[in-house]
C-alpha cells in the first residue's frame, strides 16, 4: 500500500444487524493512509437515522506511534497507539487503524486465511478472534429479551478482506456469538484508490489542523491570558524555600475563570513536592472578599482557637491565619464555626467582610446558615492548617485558600501548615514575567 508521492484513500460504509433483523446503515468513514510516513487520517461520519446525519463528528490522526483524537467542537487529545489496542501482528499504526481500528482486546489472536471469497472476489483474510469473559461483579438489571447472557462468555470473530492479487482492502465482517447463536453482525464495505499527496492540503496530517494544542502551548496561552489581565504572582516554576522545608519541584496551572461566581479568582498555580501541596491563587479584591465572606464561617479560622498574624514584607503587609482541621465545617460544640470579621491591612482596598451568619451550599443547590458553635477550650497544641494572603498591585494573592470546605478536614497537614512554613511561601512570592 506504499506508493511514493501518493496517499491511499478509503471510503467505508458500515451496516449492522441483530438476527433476524435486516442490516441497517450505522456510519460512514473515510481514511487516508500515507504509508511512506506511517500517517493516517480517519473521519467518522453519521449516516441516515443517526443524530447529525451526514456530518463529520470525529477526526483522528495516527502519526507514528502517536494518535490524536477528538470530536468536532471538543478538545483533541494525544495518546500513544498502544493505549488504543490496535491490531496485533499488523506493523505500523496507520495500517493497524485501517484494518481493525481501536479498542481490540489484548487477548485477540490472529490467523490468515488464503483463497477465500468476498462478494464474488478472490480474497485473503486476516481473522481475529477473542472471547469476552463475563464480569464477576454485579451485572445490573436483567437484559432485554434477545440479548446475550451477561453471565456467559461472548465470542467475537472479525475478518478483514484484501484482494488476493493487489492486497488492497475490500471490507470487513464481524460477528458476536454465544452458545452457537448470533447476537450481532457488522459489515463494512470499502472502496479505495491512490491519490496524489500533493492534492491534499499541506496541513492535512498536522495535529494542529484538527485542533490539537500541545500541553506546552496550552500552558503558555493560559499564562499569557493571566498576564493580559494585569500582574500575576507566583513562586516560579520551581521553589526551594530552604530551612529544611520541602522543595516544590512540580507545577500545574488551573484556570478558575470558568467557575464564575462559585470561585471568581483569576487562576491557580498548584505546586507539589515530597508530599506537600501548595496553591497560589490570584484574585481581584472584590472576588476574594466575596469568596472569603461566603466560606469563612465554615473554615477552621472561624474557631475561637484560631490565630491571626500579620507580617510586614517588602511586597506589602501579609496575613496568616492558623487553625485546626478538626474545626472545619463541624466546629466546637458539634456545630460548624461562626463567621468572623477579617481585618484587612491598613489602606487596603479589600473591604472588611460583615460578620453575618455565613452560608454554605446544601443539597438541592440551596444554602443553609452556619449555626453558632459553643466555644471550646484551647489546649495550645500545634496548629495543623494555615492560610496566607497579601494584597499587592491591585491583586489579592492567597496561599492555600480552601478549594472546598470539605477538603480542609480530610487533607493531610504539611510543613507549610505552620507559621514558619507559610511565611516562607509568602516571602517567596514574585511577579510573573512574560515568557517565563
């Protein structure tokens, strides 16, 4: 199937039937194979009776061992061809995709049958067989009448036919059988020809042309969008706080702007290292005030045993709150903590939240008020959760702002849940530069 300067183009139409019903069209597809460069492009098109009749609704590219896949309008992902479980004994991703596509069970066995017949044409066939064993777990409700028994093995046979002389594809057939009874047949008719590679667009096999964006480019675009909104503060791509604290050598970006009123920050940079997680988040002052005012009544820092500390740093005045994870949501006296008033730095544009009964989401999307707890006796044990923030250049930069009230109690404490640990993070904040 290799011809220098040419690409092999295949059009296929698949129909399926469950005996004794006649075959019905399912979908059509087109496949372009550039065997010289082990590349293929596959487009799946719906057929009559299906939603989106006659429209392409998925496109895949196979380039070497990489497969790029996505539905029209959705993001395109990149995977290794081995994750698609393509045909065994078939060399090259492009040909494997043509013959049996993705999703073949690893236990499939392959044989070759020569001199067979395919709709009156002399053909050879690649025959793949495999057995799906029943799931030992719960099989759910009783299947409809005429369906295979989910408690028994189901045998599959797949045949791919090629012309015995040219070895070009003719079509394929598949069947599922249980206890000698057929439970479904599929037939794919193929027609194809070589077309000049020059007749295709230059970007025809380019992943970017179907919407693929590499993780590096996606990260760069997100960082640039944050910087376009104004200054953004972080710890860099790697942060070593020193003093025996864990090095944060892994970084991930999270775009929070799509969450709207639920969490109206600009973005989060997540850091990890040696079991420690750190979240640096940038907010507009109104966005942080709104979020903190909404959740603070359910945080450990609403407890009478919590402690607030301020630090004068070169960047500005920072606030650190220390508390106990056990006081999150279910505070002293068996009830959630009450809201508190947060004292902003002098001259801050951050309005002081009003200490009114706070609200938290409840089932059904409604809100319930945090009841007033009974203050508990503070024993002076070490704090095990910390949050810090600083206002700088029109931004509120928070460190480890709660991602959710429920997460506070279940997350493990780290060396940064101390006064010294949180101070090291606040001192390490710096403004992101374009191109970093």
